[in-house]
C-alpha cells in the first residue's frame, strides 16, 4: 500500500491528480468551516455582486455568496459520486466474476444481456431510474450505480478471464490448491488492479453525471448548494453574471480531472512489472 | 578485395534515466562482396543495435559517439535520412526473426513485395506484381499467384518467412542482414529456410550479415564468425577454428554450451521400477470460445511409461501437442485414458498425485505470480506438503540462488533466476516426477547449460524422474534415456536414445535428426 | 464475413432490442405515474378515471400489458402521447432526424480533428504538441456537456456575439441560419468525443509504431508517407472504429443535455420532456429508438471492422 502510494506519487499524472484531489477532500471535510457565509443566506442588496473583497467569487441572483455555496456544494457532489461508483463497481464485479466462472452458456447469456443493456445510454438509464425513485440525491446516487454496473461487469469478466489464463494459476491448480485459495490469493490481487484503475476513472464520470442529473432537475433540489444545480441556476444570467456558471462548472471539471489523472497514475503505479 | 561493408571503431551509447549505457564498444568488422559474416552473441550483447546502426535507424536516445560505417565507398553514418531511405531495402535488405509480426497483418503478401519493387526499382504496379510472383517461385513457394492474394494470417510460418526473404532479395541488394531468421520457426521448416538461403546466396552472390544466438547454426551458414559480448567483438574466426580452438574463455563457454548428442550428460540407467504409466491419453479442445485455449492442440491415444529416475524426452514441432500432454499429466486439462502412479490407477488428481508430479512451465514471467515475493512463492508448496518456511533458504541454495533472494519480487530477477525459482518451487514438494515444459526455450545458451546442469544435480540428489519436453533434439539427446516423438497430436515414435541413428527410428524422427545438425567439424563423430 | 456470422450478429441485435424493450417497459411500469390521471388531469371524476383505465388495459396483468404494447411496437405503432394526444412514433422519428443531423455533424467534426490530432501526438510523443493534446483531452473528458455548452454560450454567443444563443432553424428552410444555429451544439458534443478518440488514436498509434511490421516497412526504405498511411494508420484505425461505435452511446446521452440547453427539438429533448411529464408511451418510444440507433451503429461498425480487418473476415 505504502509502496503503491510512493510509486503513484512518482508518476506525473498521479502526483498532480493526488494534489487536486487532496484539495477537493479538504473542501469536502472542512468546506463548511471555512465558508465565509451561510450558503442559503439571501441578501437582496448584494444580488449579482461582482467577485471582489466582499464576495470573493461573487453572489448569485438571490445574493447568496458563491464561494460559500461552492464550498458547501462539494459535499453534495463528490461523496455521493464516490459512493455510487463503489456500489456500481461492486455490483458489476460480482456479476462479471460470476459470468467468468460460470463460463459456457451462462456466461454467454449474461454477457449478451449486459451488452443489450449497454445499448441504452448511461445518462438515459440514470435519468429513468432517478425519475422512478423520485428526484433527490439518493435517487441520483442509485441511478448512477445502476448505470455503471453493466460496464464494470464487462471489465471484471475480461480481467478475470485473462488472469485465469496465466500460468501461475495453472501452477496453483497443479500443486493442489483449493479453489478459494486460487481465487483469493492468486487471482484477486492481479485482477484487482485494472478494476481499481477503471473505477477511479469512473468516479470522474460519476461526478459529472451527478451534476448533470441535478442540472436536469432529477438530482439535488433547490435551494441546495450543488454544483450542477448552481450552473442550472446561473444559466439565466449568462450575460450579467457569467461567474455564476463558470465557477461551479470549473469546480466540476477540476474534480473530474483530478480523478482522471489519479486513475492514469494508478495504472502505471499498479503495474507489478513496472520499473522502480 | 575492398570490403563491401566496413565498420571501424563503432561506438554507440544509449542515454537512460540511470546514466549512459554503452551498447557497442569500438566494434570493427568487414564483409567482402559475396561473403557471409555470422555474428553470435547472447541477449544484450548488442547484436540488434549493430544491425540498427547499419540500417541507420537508431532509437531516439541512442548516440553514435565514434566510428564509421561504410557501404562500398559511401559513409552510411553521414547520409541524410532521405538518402538513407534509398539505401535501406535497395542496397541493404533485411530479414527479421518473427515473420508473424514483421509482416503487416492488413496487407496481402503480394503487396508487401510489390511495394518494395515499386519503390526501389521504379516498376509499374502491373510489372511489379508479375516480378513479385516470379520471386515467390524463386523462394520455392508453390501456387505463387494464389499466395500473392493471401493475408499473412492465411499463410504458415515458413511461407511467411519465405515471402519476407523474397521482399528482401527482390530489389537485388548488395547486402542482406538476417536477424535470427529461423528462431521463430519449427526445426524442419527452419532447416529448409536455411537451405533456401544457401541457394539464393549461390545464385545472387549477395553478401550477408547473419545474426543469431545459436553458435552451432551460425557456424554452418557463415564464412566467418564474430563473437559479441557486451557490445564488443571479442573474437572473429573461421567457423571450424572457433569450435576447434576458441581463443577467449567466453567463446569456449559458448562452444561448450552448444548441445551435442554425442556428449552425454547422463551416464546412468534408471531403475527398472515403473513410476508412472499412461494409457490411451486423449485431450480434445471443443469449441470453448470464451476460455480461449492457447494454441494448444488436442492429443489422442498416447501411451507410455516412465521409470523411477528416468528422463523421458518429448520432442515435436509446435502444435504437435507436447504442451497438451504436459497439461494433461499435471491435471490442468480434462483428459480421457488411464494414468497409473506406481501401479495404482489415478481416478482424481488427489494430494498424493499432485505431490508426486510437479510441473515447470516455459515462461517464468507468467508462471510466477508477479504479486508474490520469492518467499511467498516457495512457502505455498512447503505448507501444502509438510515443509516449513524455515526450509526456504535451503531450497534457494539447492538451485544455486543466495538465500537473500527470498525477499525479492519476480520482476527483480533475470530470466534464468526466475526459472530457477520455478524449479525450486517444484522441488519444494519433493516430487517423484517433474514435467519440464520447454523450460529452457526462452533462455540464452549458456544459461540453458547451467539450468540443465542444475536439473541433473537435483536428480542425482533426489532420484527424480523428468518428462523433458523440448523442440531441441540435440539437447534432449544429451540427457534423456528414451524419447517420445510427437506429431499432430499423436505419438509417432518411442525409442531409446542409444537406438537413434541405427535405422530403427521412424521416418519423421529421421527428418528431425537431419534438421538438427551437430556443430561443424564434429559431424564425423555422430 | 460469412452469412452465419451476419445472421448471428442480426440475432444478437434482435435480442438487444428485446431486452431493451423489457427493461424500458419495466421502468415505465415502476414510474410513479397514473396514466389516467396524466391524461385527464387532477380534477377528473373517479368514474371517468376508472373508465379510461379499463380502456387503456391498465387493469390487465403486467405481462399482458407488455405483450399488447410490444406487439403494437412490432407493427410500428408506439401508441398515443398522453401529453399531446398525437401518435408517438412519427413525432419521435421527426425528432430523431433532427438529432441525427446534430450527431452526424459532431461525429464528422470529431473524426476530422481527433484522428490527425491523435496521430500527431503519437509522432511527437513527449513533446510540446503531445502534452498540449493530452491537456485538451483531459479537459474534454472532464467537463460535462452542460458545462461545456454553457461556456460555449458565454464565449461565442454572449461575449463575442458570433453565434445565435439558442434555438433551431432547419437547414432545409434556411441553410445559413440553420448552420449558424448548429455550430455551438456541434462544438459541445464533439469536444468530449474529440478528447476521447484522440487519446485512443494516440495510444493505438504508439503501439503500432512500436510493432515489428512498421520497423520492417521502414527498413525496406519505403517513403515516410507510405509507412504512415499504409502501415501505421491502416492498423491503428481498426480498434478506433469500435471505440467510436461505443462512443455513439455516450453521444446519444450527451444529446439529451445539449438539445435541452440549445432548445433543439430533437429526440433527446423530446425524451426529457416526456420524462418530466411522465408521458409513458413517449418515454418508451424514445428510449427504444435511441437503443435501436445505437444497435444499428454498432452493427455497421462490426461490419466495417470485418471488411477492413482480413483476420476477422472469415470469423
């Protein structure tokens, strides 16, 4: 673990991604403590305040401080995205592993069905699921998890099949190891790395989806401070107060870049045959 | 006579993160018109870098720090990139090691010769097509017209290599570089490609630079042999003299490492007690498309036995089912037929059988779990079969590795060291029979010799029997007591080593023997 | 490409559409919506509601309802919109045609930019251009469409006044105006695709450049353009075809957002409106048509792949 972290921080992408995400994590943890205002406190005299000494990042159409909303908003976007990815990865990994081990017709049937589900765009699945569950953060979270599961199942399956072909698995069978031991001691450590890399990159996706669902009105609901919702709110005032869309938009982008960079860095760091 | 290729004092460095590495150190050599110079060296000796330096296609981090390369009167190192592209292919042709990867998979074989003719001889497409077809006939390919329209994956390895040779010879170059052109081919196919090379050489009078790791092979095709070690040419001699009186220690080791059938490494005869008996072993790979089985082919109706402490060799070309047999005996694939261990039929592969029969695979990169340290790799079989982790240092010493290696990861070991760890892992179970599936195929000749010596030492100590699978007939004739010859998944011959060459062997075995010649100057003693 | 392969591929496509139909129908069953209430409004009398429910077959068992719907779909009848009272099928297909214009333009722009960009980055690996392309592609894959779209609007429409803000003008009616209205949405949709495909093209090109056959082609003394086009690109493009086909799924999702923001009356917007209004027949039709589009594109990509890669031709 320490070793992987050391190698991760040595790759340029990994180091940059980790730095970006460290800031995001700090904001998630301590954002409300350092926020200068209550994010929902309206101030009709300060409507559309230009970024400056009073409001570092300006104020919105209701006079709410943009900076405070941004700091609070991290919690509404990033942790649910992480959770949704985790849930989707777990569900997908279970199905994918089962398919790989069942083999034959079961494998064929499961994978063809997953291919079929993937014909529906992920955003559409998320939209439909979120609307069935009713608008709100919980619904959006579950919707993203469900949208991710088929893709993760596919990846897990192909990784499991590739690892199964390795001679060290054959060597374990030949020396009479139990099935459980082969799966957990020989295959899992090698199969884990690609799945971890893929799901890290998918967190970036989840952050974007989470915000998109809020933007479309099926995620977080007003007056919550959520980044996607903030962009949606600010859209009406593009001409007079462009910072209302630029600031939360960049926050989403930077967070997503962080996860994308971290994922690429992990890909290099987790390669056991890599140089050191 | 002025040399065609003249290299003087060539020095080449690679800049890497950990500093400058010298890959060619003051290399001087010359090739006269019509002469073939062989270059022998083990991996990392700088053979390929030398070829790339001549071709003027060095990696971005390479720096020529000294020396000249002359082709006729032209200094190749001083050519512009543009001029160099008129020399490559046109005046210097090249044939690569693996025809499966050196031909473009999405172009027909014909087009890959035609494009050279169009480029270098200025032929029109139609004329080039006819010329290319006639070249395919010259490299002894039948149905040339049809082959021209085929894609690489639709041709056999031998056919592909002949196409590659045709595209190197078609522009009528003065010099052809051969980079291990038969290494990726089967023994008999490789021997026929060599025959072709000799014939083309006689017909065209082309000069050649023949690079290989195989001293025995180079000595047969080259007029002179240069031995490379760590970027230097340490010796350059006539083939016969290299074998008769090598001047350098390193050359001596290489010469000794060439397997010679007459040089038996095992003198004893095995006990008469039967250890394992296999009857009518068959394996068939159905259409299991999802678990793509590697290129292993099925086997049918194999029957043989191994005695206590016997070394039973198995030879055959790729696809003959050798590895499938190994996997069937190790219980890795479903089989039909009966296996008896010391007379007791084996119904399911239980602990006793697994303990008694161990397997070592060809590629240690794949057979050692990259996420386990050497101590973890060795601890498992010890735990399973009643040893303790305290035995790990002993186990390592047995395979001539220092005990400190216990804390290393597989990727920190060299190829030979990895294979020794794999052997130690097999011996941790104190097996009666070890299946060795091409375990030296990916190793250098000198490392192969050391590994074989290690196996024989372990056998002396424990009386272990080996099922030794290889494509190298000469190697197996040095150590095996008996030989199984496989072809297309069946057993064509089963013969004692001493009986080989007496006329009692199968016709196919005789072909294999003819394709595996012994070193020059030593033929008479076969 | 054998007939058996094609048949199998077509059967798979039929299976895909069947699974999607079941899934879409199941989700619309769970949606908290009462079709009768949606159609008659909140203050309809209970008697009227009951009569309509019976007429719509809402009392039937679920599988029977599915069968009625599915057999109608097979005849090309997607039902009547609960919101507008018009047949859903023709409405959705008209919307699809507008979306396809947007999709085809975006895909073409993407191909024209992403492929050369990826190849150039691979050829200049580690240099400034490569890093710049890498940076742009990180941005592209990290900005959701609604952010990109909004930023495009702020810059091109509001600050620079180069483009009209939103709206849709059919290019068939007014060519120039139609194109001007398409620029911003096409830019938005293609940015993500450019980012993704150029990254893919770069890594494929790097792999092919390291292959033996490219080295061999170079050492045969072939001219650099020949090596690049005939040996490098020909092989590097193959895997990119299937990635582009998979990206079409992503593109269809992105279209929902982009059409909403730019007020383009395409299938994405129609779906969003249907979801917001719980217009079940419209949701079913829209989702099914989107999935069918994706399936057809992937079938075409598979065929293209099989034609271009001789190794698969007889698979």
